């Protein structure tokens, strides 16, 4: 037995290393693993096949080369051409990497094991399993290359597949190339090239990248995804679709856990629910609650629906913030200030004055007693004078007017808290707790160098604040509004009621001044008063009321030539408007009216004190507000796209795994992207 064992040992040694190889190894000082060695086998013998010398090894064969163990049932070692054909339960182990298959060809000079068969599997030390049918593994460089399609699944059930790819064992890096598809934590991706760092759990995408999550879709040219902290970065024509939003940017960082996005370069956010578009070069966005802050050339576009189709209102400033809050989360001080503004906005000083006049003045006899004797000719700024039916006479005591001089600071005012809980009567000590109001309220804040443009209205100011609590927008610090290009409105601050994206009413608070160009560069109709209220219809001003002491100058043209100027003073004034011109004016209390030939007035007498015509400040087009273009929606094209992953290679190598995953996701929440694949 000792003789047979010694013979087997000498035979294995002879088959493993020839004298020439031993000599070469000793002379060159090569590493002991640089030459292949047969460590064990049940049987080994020399054979000649087709004139070639083979060493046939059978039964539990184990080879060692480059620190790599090769296991198989049967091997044919071609001594002359230096390669090994291995068959049956083939296994290669190197460090934490294991490769299995039905057969391989190991080319010794190339240090390469070429696996071929219906199933080749590579498993690394992190339990990532790669399956294919063609794979080459270089034992010196510890690099595997697969061809003809393959799929990898990790220990958590995430999947990556591609037509070809590379695994670098020393760095635990997988590279997938061509027709790359990925599933990870309910996320789906397609790209041209994907590099996955197993130890960091980070995937780097490159080339025509598309991703899906629930009803959200993102496309870009490249990016990365870190599974550990659920963060993403995409760059290169980034486009995002959600249920309610559509976004574009040059680059995007997204934190999935915090639902936070940071977008850079050529940003556009389209809110399809509220018809609002946000533009800028930098945008920070939180999804819950919704909050978007735009910097670097920010602008907001509000799309309004008119009788002639959609119109757009452009707003820009140095900084724009767009956010929502649930009603029950809003501070009681803010709610109280909004309630105070609404109460003030509901007051009608002119209506009160007219009602007071009707109570104190007998009705005019006969039909038409409520008519307008003395009304001006169409286009002339004159109307009912003191004592006429429908007007308050000079001697009448006017109804008390609200003190509106402090309206500009309403947002800072504090009133009594709004109590939502009530105690029921009937002697029972029962507390009826109101159900929290979870409806979302929109807020828009714009600060510094605010610019507004709509085709029939433009504005400038320092700050603009809008809240959906009361649907009121407030414009502060030297605000100016122009409409129909020849009319200018100024005051210390302004307040506007906007409902359903439609302007209903505007308030000029303190030092209000309206100027209308009667003759370009020469004559200007003017109205000045402490406060004014403007009423709008179909986006056009239809009426305005001036109160608190009114001064006015109107120029009267005859045969298209202005010869007369009419100066008015009164306590209250109400004017009906059409196409930007006064059609009829009513004057109330202590009315004074004087007409003069234009030539008799000095230059100073042509204007009221505080006159400040500012045509150079008016944004003449929406490009004076923002130069950024508005992208058209790509929702339909993205929805109809056929790029959603099909996971064909995964189906070959992991059966119905992805089909079951998609089915479970679809059952939980039907997703439009998945419906095309079911």
C-alpha cells in the first residue's frame, strides 16, 4: 500500500510540474502559484489524443493556479497547448469569489477560465449571484467577463441584468453594459451602462437612463443611486414625472427618505393641479409637506383660463418660495390676520354711502327718477354731482368709513385665537372636538425686485406674498401696476383677491395714485386718494372706488384735440370702466368741480402733488420678467414609452422571480408603467 501511495504521489507530481517548469520557476524566481499544479485527484494518467499529449485527471480533481482553486469531476490537460478542459461540477474559488458551471476551458498562458454551458454562476463574498451561459474569468487579475446576456440578484432580492458585463473581484465592482435593467427596493431602472460597487451598495448609471418608482418617472444621461441611505444623483437633461408634477433640470440630487430634491441648472417645475410653473437655476423641493424654494433667476408662471383661452401671469424676484401647509398646521396668528383681511375686503364704502343717501334722500318723482342727469358724455371723466339722485349731497353726513391705513401690516397683526373645540350646552360636560382640517393651502413668497407680467397688466415692487387661506396677494414697498400700457397705479402697498386663478378685487393702501395717459408724453388723467378699491371682470378692471378725500384731473378732448382740463375734489368717487377708460363717474360729498382751458394752466398745474409717471420701469414683455423658456409637457410621450424593463435575462436565469415581484407591486397599487408589462 505504501508503494502504491508513493507511486500516486510521484505521478501527480510529474503531471503537475515538468523538470523544465521546475527549473524555469527556480531560475526566474517566480511565485509558487504562477504555474499550475494538480493538488489531488482520484486518478491521473498520460494519454495521446490526435497526436497531442494530454494528462487525464478524474475524480475530485483539484488544481491550483494564481492562488485560485479549480475543482471538477474530469479534466483533460493539454500539455503542448497549455490548456485544461474541465467537466462536471466545475468550481473555481478565489478568495470570496466562487464560479460554477458544467464545463470550462482554462487557458494557462492567458490565466483565463472560459465557462460555457446552459448555466454559469458567479457568487461573490457579499452573496451577489450572477448567472449567465458564457463567462471568462482571469485568475491573475481576478476579473470576470460575461457575454450573451446575464442577470445578477443580491441577498436582498435586488436584480441587475444586461447583455454583457464585467466583475472585478479585488474591488467588488460589477459593470453591466448594453440593455441594462435594474430593480432595487421598488425602483426600476434602464440605462446603457451601469457600474455597481457592491461594498458601497452604490450603482452608477451612464447613457440614456430611465427610472420608475410608483407613478414617478425620471430620465437623464447619467447618475448614481446609493441603496444604504436611499440617495440619488442624476445629471444631463433630467426630466421627472409624478402624479401632479413635471420637472426638468441639468442635475438633480434626491433623498428618498427625506423626500427632498435639489435641482440645478435650467430648472422647471410644472404643477399640473394648480396650473403653476416654477422656473430658475436652483430649486430645493420637499415633497411632504410640499415646499419649493427657487434661487438664481427664479420665476413663477401662473396659467389663467380666460374666454379667449389660457393666459399666463409671469412673476419673478431674487428669491421665490412656493409651499403648501395643511390648514390645521397653520399658526393661529396667521389665521387671525387672514380673517381680518377678509373682513376688511368685504367692506363696501361706496355702497354704504349710497345706501345712506337712499335712506336720507326722498326718491325722485316719476319714472326714471333714479337716472343720471348731468352724466358725462361717453369717454368724458365726469358724472353725477352733489345733490343728484344716487349721490350724497355736500351737506349730508357720510357713513363712517373703515380706517384702512394700517392694512399693509395686517400680516403682522395679532387677534384673538380661533377656537376649533366647543363645549356643548344642555348641562352636559361634553367636549366636541372638531376634526382637523387637512386640506392643503398654497403660499407663494417673492422677495426683492419683484416683477410681474401679463399681456394686459404688469407690476413691480420689492416683495410679494400670496396665501390660499384668504386668496389674497400682497405687494409691498413702492409697488407699481400698469395695465393696457397707458394706465399706471401706485400706492404704499397693495392687496389683491385671487380666486380660481382669477383676479377679483384689488386694494391700494395709503397714498394711492392712478395715472392714465390721455395724450402720449403730454397730458395725463389722474386720481389721487388715501385708499382705492379696484374691481375686475375677465381679468380687466371694471370699476374702482376712491375714498378718504379724492383729487382728480381729467383732460377733455373735442374733435380729438385736448383743450379743456377738469379738476375734481370730493370725499368719495366711484368710476365705471370699459377698455381701460372711464365710462361714468360718481362723486360723493363736498364735490368741487372746475374746468379750465389747458392753455391757462402752468406746467406744474397739469399734475397733482406726488405725480410720478414711470414708463421705464414697466416690464414690456414677459422676457423682462424672465428670459427662461417654458418647456412643453412630455407626459404623454413618457407614458407611452416602451422602455420599461422587461427583465428577459432574469426570466431565463431566475425564473418567474421578477414577474412575481411586478405582480405584487401591481396588486398593491396599479401603476401605469407596469400595466403595459402585465
